[in-house]
C-alpha cells in the first residue's frame, strides 16, 4: 500500500479521495491554486502545496508543478480525481518515468479510449455493441454523404478527440449534412486542436446508460451494475440513478458481463465506465471514461463497495477486493449535482456562501467541499456538491430525496436546488419515463 498520496484535484472530489486515504491510513498531500487556499481539502490534508495562480493551465493542469510537489513532499502516488489530468496519457507516462504511481489505468488504455474513433474500433473488437456509423475519421463531404445515406438519416457528427457537446451536430437530411459536417469540424478543431470527426446513426429518444467496471490490470475484472444518466442539459449530466428504471436484471447482467469481459481482455487496471445509448432494448457504445465518474456514489450506495478504495488497491498491486459472485445490488440510489448556477438561466453564481446546511438521516449522503463563509471562485466548474440518496426501492428513494432537498440550505449564491425540488415531484420522473432529451424539453416549456 502507498505511504503518501498527492491529490491532483480540487473541490468535492479532492475531499472524497482524501477521506478514502484517511480510512486506509495513507497520508495525503493537497495541491491548490492561490484561489483555493481556503478550500476544505487543503485544510484537512496532512500537507498542502500551492502550485500556481487561479488559471487551471497554470495550476491544476501544470504537470511540472504537480510532479515537483510530489518530489518535495515525498508522495509515492497521485490520484487525479476526475477532469483536469485524469485522462491525460502523457501525465501518466511522466509519472511512471519519475517512479510515481498513477492511480488509474495505463497510459495506453487512456490513449486508446481518449480517441473516439479508436475507442469504437476497440469496442467492436472486444464484442461491445456499437452505433452504426463510419469506421474512422471522415474529412471529405462526399464520403460523409455516402456514409449518411448508407446508415440512414438522421445522423450525428461528432468530434473524435473530445466530448461535452463540442464538435457535435445533427443532420436530419442530406440538405443539412454539409453545414453540420463543416460546423462540427470547425468546432472540433477550435476546442480540441483536432478537426477529425466521425458519423453515427442518430437515435431519436435514447437513454444514457453507463456500466461501472473495475479491472486489476492482470486480466481480472468485475462490473458493478449500471447507472442511468439520461437527465442532461447540453450533454452535461444533471441527475443520475442506479440502477436504471429502464432495465431488468437480465439486461443488466448481460451488458455488465459484456463490459467486464471486455475490460478483462484489455488487461485494464483501475476503475472505468463504459457508456451507452439505449433504445428499443438495444445498447450502443458511446465511449469509455478511464477514470472515476462524478456519479460514482450511486454505485457505491447500491453495492457497498468503495470505488476509491478499489482504485488505490489496484494501483498498489493489491488486486480487487471482491469477486463478481460476491456483488449484490441492494435498493436504489439517486444523485443530484448541485451547481452554483441560477436554476432557470444556468448563469454561474460565484460568491460567498453565507449559510450552508446539509440534510442528514438514513440513506442520505452529501459530497461537498464547501462550508459557511467559503467563497466560490469564478475560475472553475460550478459543481459545489452532490446529494446522494439511497432507499430500499425507487419509490422510497424518491420520497427520501424530496425530504432531503427540502432540508438542504445554501444561502448567498444561486444554486440549482430549486430545479431538483421541481424534478422530484414530476410525474415523468416518478414513472422513470425520460430520455436524454427530456430535461431540455422540460426547461424549454418552463
């Protein structure tokens, strides 16, 4: 096991990793920008190092400064959290060259799954179902037209080098294809420095379902069920559930086995998430995230397995703590991402939190790095916390979530709490009848 882990992140995920390290008896090092000097994880870590000014590229994305912080403090491993450098293959390689363990998969797996085209090829080879579409990157408009005609309209054009909705355009007919194709390439080049795009069949009303996997890097792997992340705004997840209201146990076990077998064949080490669109009983691979997900707590709630513990065990050579046959899914869990944004306009709301009170009680968990008097800086993602609720079934979970949302108080800034108080009482949500377009349609009608 490691002696000291440097946490190369900030906010709630930095605090989440710190807590796991404490439980394992591992010392922690917090790194922070000058804007985060009063952050909770900085106050609670055994040591802290300032790595630069507020801008991410000069602090949390500054590999040189982070490696230097490891050397100064004697940290023998780095946990990257999510975002920032968590899926940066070069970072993983640099750490290996400095004899610092990267708590994540090998650089080759990060690189393969970071390229959407190569990821799709790999998924096909490993027996994972994929969306019909181009076999590789497309640069010629005439070739794009032929591919679109073969798979049938509507089609979606996506950036090969990234996600988050950038470089992504839908063409409903041949007359729309040329403009959508050119716009997607332009956006992809501007956002990711790579204008390669690929074309896929556009699914009209799919759900977004992802499967949590963990491998030991030696050919052993497990799956921990699925999460339903269909409630999204601008391709950003807002509300996540485990398990999905749309799947039965047979479908869950089938897709889980496909994913764990694929991860095993890859020799993948660490936590990962295989993401799908799901429509009419069929799964279609989107991508694989080679890191911990924001929504990992709902999986922990229904399995009782600490995913950060597993990451650390695997990275230190300890292997997996459980076998697939030992995993049991119990109850239902829902996570709401609480952002420092206006609940209607979604305009960011940095500023000082004058009062912060979190809900409690059976089955209620809040992952947050803020506190009363803390000032939300304007430089980073607006996520300030996650409310995770667990119940014996989905009905109980929704009732508990409603109660917990009523107890949650954040004063001094705008948050998205009012949105969730509305959603939890909506009939479609109660019935589990929603797809990836539902939330945007709901907001448009508001």
